[in-house]
């Protein structure tokens, strides 16, 4: 006879439905969140792949564009040389063009991609040509090409799109330069015919990867060159059909990106298109999108498989959980033993059951796996057999009092396995009562948390200790400093803080490698740790910098300083001992900064700053030195910070002044001045330039201040231009390398000259040799652009820096300025006299003016005049002075 089914109570049935609904809801939400995360990851990876393609295309386009500009720059040099030849020898008469014909032939040979060079006079008649000699005498005065040069005086050069040759239908690019007479009148044009083959060869040298293409087209979308070559090569001048590109050109875009099918090989590519600056040429760099995204698609497939697998595992887990719920909620037991079993075995934790007196009655398999004790080993015994000995009796009494009061207890306990190993576990004890409220059993569950404790220890190690040396890191060191300050203030005992920096540690890394450098740091950390007390804190703050906190050295500051110095010298001795690194032996020294920890009003940051300043002073003193913190260091730092803040407000408060120092010729007549920046501080008075100029350089305030100096000088030039007594004066202005390297420096100078209407040829920019140590070509290009406006250049402090005849011969300089350190010693120092004499001879050989600064005595001027220097500047002729004083002095001289 079957047993009757006992229905679940209404409250248990409701609870079952709630748990089932909650499990399904949780699974749905988790699955949705998982799908969202994976979709976001795929999208971000796709964006990164596209960004990489775009960045690579842009970089390739920039390289190709720079090369193309270089091609036309060199051919322009050839045209410029012919223009200078015609300017010098004049336009040849008709029928007498043979010398010019030979010059053109030499120029075309000099630049191998120039196919032909021709000369057209001011009447539009072809006077000479290297190859197309049948064109000589042809009248081109009615062509648009010729009229654009004749009618537009601002146009100096021009590059055309592709045009086909009238002889053989080949396509060429044409580059032309305007010819002018000395009075600026139009004198014709010189034209170079450039073969597109040069771009084919250049692209071959650049090379392309699989799926990449580089093409060069003109403004009418005619093909000039392409890499890689097609199976059926297209000739230069082939018209490209691309409506998308035409739309972007009509919109006036300078550069853009398009993803489209290539009209040349029908492959879908992501193209970077950009106009080459100043040229009617469009550079097109593309990469096959499908090919480049192959790895992304593979990752997407793998991630999709992972998502499906996780979803299936989650579904299996939910199904298992629901089955378990269904089984559990169908059980309805009233027997005490069934209640105990339901409580004890509904979890997979290790567990044991005792009677009310604490005798073990039953354990599960997990308990056996955790402790090593089988059920036969423990049944009938007291639980104290598991005690590890790490807890005293009071600890266990507290546990049982809590169980008796609340019915349960949980916490961390150290127990002992059967093999004697001690391990941490998370223990939960629950009391079981019968329906009458009588205690019948205890149920305990345990979980081995050894791995979690190890992970916590590792996290603690990573959080507070340096992973390389095992020493305290900055975070732990700061905590120890905070505690040490409180302890020192409480007991009025002084301590010491040491900052240690390895001298020339970079040389070890550079010569022996970073692995050897790490070994050295580990060895030094061990050696210093052995030389210190256990109560001292040794930390590695980063790189090759260590810190030592020494507590409780004494109650008197002087005695503490003596002990700290002795400890520092001991550490230096330890570090200087030879260290074996693989096959090498290395000896190092260290610089140490020391500050005494004694002032209760100072903070941790204050002491760290003091030790850092002391270390800086020790490194300035040389290798293997130590230095104590001196309050004057902090005063100097605060003074510098205050001065820097005041510098930032100087321009807004109208505190800048421009002083002028005369520059004279051999007769003592003032021919120009140098504009020198001065700071009229409201409290400090006139601040020395040696104090604030370096600060301007380091804070980059030199750029706006330099702009103010330049504009002020140009306004003064414009005013003097209308005054007969000062109209011939030139003004020299010093330009910082930081200011000169600004991208828009030339545009700024041109704007200032336009705004002030200053005579350009009266402005002289003084630059130093350090400007040409980096980006020399960029500096030369900027100088050439300003030279075209008439601005002159003087090389200041010549001979004091990295002087090089190589760059000096190629720079568009007008003047060399001999530094005053040489000038003031020419009478008494043969070496300085030889340097100055060589500089004057060098300037004369390069057709440069030469001026000597720092001339203070008559014998110095006489020596300079004897050796060919006829322009001077120095206190003998006038100190830097305000504008009114300068004008008064010059006016007085003019009346004599």
C-alpha cells in the first residue's frame, strides 16, 4: 500500500515559489549582464582595431607627404638657382640662349626627376628649353598659366596637376617660379617638367604590407602613382571614378577618412586622404578592412563560444538548483533526527554533530577531507581534540557563552589536522532544540580558509612592500612616519629621516642591463637592512631611492644628529663594498640627505620635503656625500616659488620694461640698439635678469613674455621710422629657443610686423647656438621665411656653446656676435685673443657682419678695430637704459 503524500504547509509552498522565481530572475539578469559585457568588449575591440588602422594610415600618409614635399622642395631649389642666374646675368636675347641652355641642362641633370626645364620671358615667349627645343620661340602669353604669374604679384611659385605632353600624350607635372627684376617688376617664369616616374620609384622604396595601398593623384583625380602595382598596370593620368572623393573635395576638406570599395582593385578599404600642403596633390593611403579585421573576427567567434558555454553552464546550475529546491520543499519531517539531518547535510561544508554535552556523534566526508580524521576516529570524543593550541581557554569560554545566549556563533578559528598541521577555518556553531525547547544537539560547519588567508597575506605584501626588494614601500613608510611622529611627540624623543640615492645607477642599467640593476638593488636592500636595527624602517620609495626612518635616538637634537651621521656613514661604507653580479664586480656609492625629526609642529610632508632638499644638496656636492637639512634650503625654495608666482602676475600688472643698449660703429656713432627685458617689481625694485630669466625659461612663461618684448620693440621701430634722428636705428631682440620652436612663431612675427607696421629690415632677431642642436632644418626653414620678409638674424654668444661650422655655413645669418667673456680678455689672454681673431676671420669669410659685446675700455676697442671688428656694444658706449634716457642721449649727441 503506497504511503500517502504529505502536502507542504502553505508558508513552505509560498517560500518555494518565491525561491524558484528568484533563481530564474537572477539567471536572466546575469545572462543579460553577461551578454551586455561581451557585446561591449567586442565593440571596444572593433573600435580599437579601426583606430589602429586609422593611426597607421595617418602615419604612412604623413611620411609619404613629407617625401613628396621634399621632391618639390629640391626641384624648387633648382628653379631658384636658375632664377638667381637670370637675375644675375639677365634674360638672354632671342637667338642667344646657348649659355642658358647649358645651365638648364646641368640643373636637369642635378635633379634626376626633372624631365625638362624651360624659360619664358615677360612677353610670354619661350626663350630656352632642355628637351623641347622646338618650343623655343613659342608665344604662351595668352595661356592661363602664364597670366596667373604676370597678373598676380603675390604668386611666387606654382605646381600644376597632370598635363599631357603634346608630342607623345605622356603626362607630366609642371612646377614654375616667378622671375622678377631688382625693382620687383615681372620678368617671366622658369618652368620644370616633372615625370610621375619619380613617385613610382619612391613608393616602391616605401613598401606596403598585405592589403595596404598608397596612391598619389592630382586635384582632378588623375592617377600619378600607386603601390602595389595592379595586375593590369594603369598609366599615369588615368582618370579615377570616385564620387565619394569628389564630394569631399567639393566640401573643401583638407584631410578625411573614407571606407569604400577601391575603384582601382575593387577591394573594400579604409582610406586616409589628405592634401599635400601647398601642392595640388592628394595622397591616398588605404588598408583592406576585411583583412585587418580577421583577428578581431576570430576573437569575436571565441568570445561568442565562451558566452554560449557560460550560458549553458548557468542554465545547468539553475536547473540543478531548482531540482534541489523541489526535493527540499517536498520533505516534511517532524522527527528530531530528520531535523538534525536536514540542518547538517544541506550544505557542502565540513560539519560535525555533537550531543548536548559536546560528544561528537557524526561527521561528513568534507570534514574528513579537511581534517584528515575519519568518522571512526572522532565519534564519541570531545571537540577539544581539534584544538590547535593557538587559542587560550578564555577564547573557547567566550564562544560557548555566545552559543548559549544566542543559539549560534561564527568566526575564525585555528584547528589542527590529524597530521599535526595547523590551519585556519571559518567555524559556525548552531544549537538544535526540540519542539519543547530542550537543547538536544550542536551542529558545527567548517570551511578551510587557508587559501583565502594566503591571498590576504599576498595582498597585504603587495600593498605595503616593494615587490623587488621586499622592503617597505612608500605607503607603509608613510604610515610608519605618522606613527613615529606621534610617538616622538608623546615621549619627546628625537629621530632621524634619511633619503638615500644611488650615484650613477643609470650607468649600471645601461652597461649591465636592467636585470643586473635589479640584483644590485636587492643586494643593497639586504646589506642596509643588516646594518640597521630591527626597530628601524628601511623602505624603497622607487627607482634607486631608499629611505630610512630611525626612531628614539635621543632627547637632544645635537646628539641625534651625530648618531644619524654615524649611521649614514655606516650605510655608505656598506654600500661601497664590491658586489658580484654574475661575471662582473660592481662598486657603487650613495648620496644621503638627513633631517632630524624633532619639531612637534612639523608634519610628515614637511619632513619628507626637508629630507628631499637635503638629498638634492648632497647630490650637488658630488658623489658619495651626505648633507643635513638646512632651513636656508627651504627659504630658498619658498623664495623661488614666491618669485615664480609674482612672475605670472608681472605682465598683467604692467611690470615689464624694455631697456635699450646702444650698438655703435668704429666712429662711435649709434647705428642700432639691443632691446633688453627688465622687471620693475613694485617691492623688489628692478630685478636682475639673471634671477628671473631662468625662471621664465623653466616655467615656459618665456613665450608670452617674448611676444611682448618683440611687439614692444617693433612698435618702437615704427615710431622711430617717422623721426629723422632715429629712423636709421635697428633694434636687436633676443629670441629664446623655446619661443623660436613654437609651431606658430613665424606667423606671430609676421602678425606683429603687420600690426605695428615696423620696417622689417630694421628688426634683428638674436638666436643662440642651442637652437640648432635639435630640429635644425625646422629652424632654418623658419629663418628663411622671415628672411623673405626682410628680417635679419644675429648669432648671439658665438663660441660659448656647441659651435659648428657645418651648420653655420648653411644658416641664413647676417651677423655673428662675439661673447663678452672673450672680448674682455683679448688684451691679457692669448687664447681668448686667438678665439676672437678666428671668429672675425670666419665671419668675414662667410660675408657676415661681426659685433663685439662687452666692450668697456679703449684698448679693447682699439684691438678689435685693428683685427677687423668695426661694430661694438658695451658699457663704454652706454649701459642698458630706458627709452627716454636713450633718446635724450642720442639727441644730445646729434646736436654736438
